[in-house]
C-alpha cells in the first residue's frame, strides 16, 4: 500500500476540513438545488470546481468521464447518461455545461484507434469509452472544417467537434425540458485558443456555433471568452 499517498490524501482532507467555515453545509445539508450540471473530461489537469471557481457546496453538480461524453448505453440503445440527466430531472437544474479540453487524451486515443488496424490490448472499460467516441472522431475527420493542414492541431479540432456533438445529443434527448440551456466549452490550458491559460472558451450555445452570435449571448467584457477553431 502506498503509505505516502494515503497520508497525503488524509492531510489534504484535514486542510479541507480546517478551511470550512461554521455552518458551511447548513443550507444544503438535507437537499440540493444546483444551478449548473457540468460534465467534463476526466483529467488530472482539469478541475471542474476550479474552472468555475466554486467555493460553496450545492452550486455545481459535477459529472466526468474520458472524452466528456454525455451518453451511455441502456438495453443496447444510446441514451443520455443519468450522471447528467439526474440533476435536471431531480433537482430542477436548468443549465448544463459540456466541457472539453485542449490536448484531450481520450480524443487522442480514439484518433489512434481509428487510424490503426493493429489489435489493441486496451482494457475493456477504457475500450468501451474509446469505442463510444469513435463515431464522433470518424465523423470529425470526414468534416471539411477539420484538417491536418491547419495551424491548429488535429486533436484540438476534434475536441471542439466532439463538444458540438455532445451538446447536440444532450439537446436532442426527449427527457430534457426545452427550458434547459446546454452550453459547450473548451477548457484551454495549453494556449490553443488564446494566451490566457485556464480559460473556458464558449464554443456552443444551445446548438449555435457562430462566434458573432455567441458573443451576443454574453456581456461585452466576456467577448474574449468566445472563440472557435471550426
């Protein structure tokens, strides 16, 4: 057993406990009404609470998996994952954020799987996620907007393409009320979209992807947070 890691986890939790103010959980101790459900890619460099500066409990409902995928398979059918649908149906959350990130390992792995015919020794659980992302990457490669000849990397183009497809699937699910707003972002910590590392760039607003129209949806001071590669 890695004792050092265990001790570090406990020490980090002790610091967390000490940082909590008196009554920190009082308002949400028995119920929750999160304003936003966020699904991001599972990555040690991408903190959902961090990117949205969440300091209070109960505001953000988080879900995550490799490739920030909003779908799952139920009885052989692709459905909206309960991880993101639960807060919408059970806690009246009416804003959803799908967050991809630059240099995504899941997109990279899926791209490699699409391009190679070699047998894979990928564990089944990881392979399942890659295979569910495969149709997105294949469609992205067939899209005229996606090209290796561009200055921006192919993976980052496909990351944005994937966010668009996840937003589309989310909005198209019949269990999601029309009143729910579904937003698409790319979290950039590599300076792909601009010089500000750690910024979430709005790339999709309820299916709208035109940057000029997207800018109209936010105050002027946030216009620099709107950017697209495709």
